C-alpha cells in the first residue's frame, strides 16, 4: 500500500482478504459463496463467527447449520447506500461497547443507531461521489473497489467508523451529507468521510499481507470484532498513545491508520482549494492533525515494519508539500 490511492492495488488486497475468508469457511465445512457474494460485509461476518467458533474445535452441527443458513441469505455485493440490516446493527453495538460512555445535554448516555436513506440523502451521496470523482479520480476509483456498503448513522455517539468483522461496510453520520454550521458544504464533508473511512478499510486489508507494525504491536487476528482503528486482537503488549482524531488514547495501530487518513484528507482539501473559507479552514485543521500524527508516530518508528516506515515517510512528504 502507498499513501497515493491505487484501485488496482486495492483489488489485489481485497482478493487476499477473500482468500482468507474462503479458507475460514472451508475449515468450518461451510460452502463459500461466489466471489461477488463473499465480498458482502455480511459474508465477512459469518466467516468471523466461524473462525471464533473454530478456536474451540469443530463447529457443532446446530451452529454450523445456523451459519450456513445465514450465508445462503447473503446477497451479491454492490457498491452504494445500505439501509439498516442485522450485520450492520451488530456492528454498531460493537462500536458503542468500544468507546467511552458520554452523556448528552439531558444527562442520558448518547447513542448511535442506523437510519434509512431518504431520497435527498441519496442525491447528496451522488453529489459527493461526483465531487470526489472530479477532483481526485484515483481516490474515487479506490473507494469503489474498497467499500461495498455505505450505511448512515444517527445519534450523538459516533461520527463514523469501520469494522473489519463486516469488512467493506463504512458507517457515517447522516449529518455529513449536509452543510456544517461553519459553512462546509455537504458534498465536501461526505467526500472527506468516504476518503477517511475508505482509507481505514484499505489499511485493514493491506495490513493482512504487508503489516505496518512489528509483531508485538500488530493485530493478531484478522477477524476482530473491534471497530475501525483496532482491526485485530491478541496483541502481546499494547501501547496506547494520544491521537489527533480520538479523545481516548488509542493503540499504535490506530495512530498509524489515522496518520494515513489525515495525509489523504489533507491532499483531498488541497485539491478543493478555492471553494471558500470553510474549506480552507477545514484543510488547516486537518493539516495540524496530520503534523501531530506524523510527529507522534515518528517517536515509535522502532515499532514499524519497513513497509510502515515507507508509508510514514510518504505521509510526511505529502503533508510537508501541502503546508
């Protein structure tokens, strides 16, 4: 993987993910579906559940039957908006468990729920994709190869996330489709969200065959039930660090992914220069965060693989050129 988007490389990495999913299903004596169906996030979830069960030995007949039935119900994957479904609801539940509890103005814990796309939101998504395709066609092409389902969130708890258990799905708050209070246009905000969450998805796939972190820090399970930044479990030792995009300390893998996300986001806004002061202000904010991420990650280069170091250097160069 490189910091510059590359749809062809994304397809290669996706193929490696599908091979791993297929192997897990075969070990569980489940019939893997055709590739277009195996790409669906719901199929990834079945493989994750099967792998988890296999740690205790062969699947019990009842469990195998339930997973086989669920696998038969998975449709072919198709890029675009996704309304609430069981596998996505379970992903939101996992994400809520993984973040610190926060209370709203009414004193009650804030939450997040999936919501149905309305026609205006679908039109806004089309506008965002069109904008991304015009200003950064390479990124738009990569998103279409990396992402399968785009789900909408409501509520105050989560702005957006990805989850390797439902690999290929990205979940983004519906507010990102509308103009911000500061005047940042909705299509710009959602184009950024697609680059952001698409990059996390790409990193999750790329790290399976070319890890960014050394074994002590790299995720140990390709089918984790953790959201977005923590795409694996079983670390021998876990280093938590401050990051630009999260208030709570994150594992080093989270900082690494944030660094790539921020570098790409800065490049997106460089390509949007001239669209108004709100766009320029957002670019400046992202640039500060990117510098912070690179500087912090630079103090932990001993924990990076050669691949990770190369990608960090590319991020540094990209944000340096954008300053």
